């Protein structure tokens, strides 16, 4: 049992860092969706993988993935010490991500993944515009394939080039 020595403010700060919710990339996407008239729920707990954003009407979930933890191919630098440990850990995360996406799709959800690097300043506008285009396609045709899809099979860290937003 932990001794309670933190002030409520400290504890709040601590909890927020542990849960890493309300991170800046997420807020960026949420704000943009809101400005474009999309209403959403956050981290719906009963859904696999606790998606970051849930658009129930469009039966669409959005994951905003950190490139390091989720093994995006843009992120080639690993800590020098315990490199194998990190590689294995990240590979497990990738497997879990694929499993979660497959389960959600089976439940009839559209799954969109946005990578952190796609929200870097130089790419942000393009990324967000493409997100809206995709959502509009879901409005008219709820089962339209998403350009954000996870690859179904490959497990090589380097083999994810096709994840890059198509064309
Ligand atoms: Zn990335």
C-alpha cells in the first residue's frame, strides 16, 4: 500500500503522465474533429484496445499511436542498452495492435490509426484533411476501406512503408 504523500495536484499530474492521456497529438485531432462538426467519445473502455476517439454514429474508432511504442517504421532508433528487450517489447505491442484492430473490424467498426509523426507540424494539415475525407467516405459508405489500416500479416519493423497514407 502506498503512503499518501502527494497533494491532489501532484497526484493528478502523476496520474496523467502514467496514463499518458490528453497528449498533445490527441488534443490536436479532437479539436480538429470538433471544429468540423464531429462529436465523439473518448477511450470507450468496453471496446478492445480502448480507442482514443470513438465516433459512434460512424461506427469508427481512431487510435493515435506513438511511433516508438507502437513500432512505426519511421522510428528506427532504439535505446542502445537492452536493444533486444525493446525490440521484443515493441513487437508485442505491434501484435496486440493488429489483434485489437482485427477484433474491432469483426465487430463492425472502422479502424483508423494516426501516427504521431503524421501530426508533426509539416504534415499535420494534410493528415487532418485526409482524416476528414475518410470520415466523409464513411458517412456515405460505412464500410469503405480505410487508408489508415494496419497491415494484416507482416511483422517486420521495416516492412511498413505501405502504411504511409497511400498514394
Ligand atoms: Zn511515425
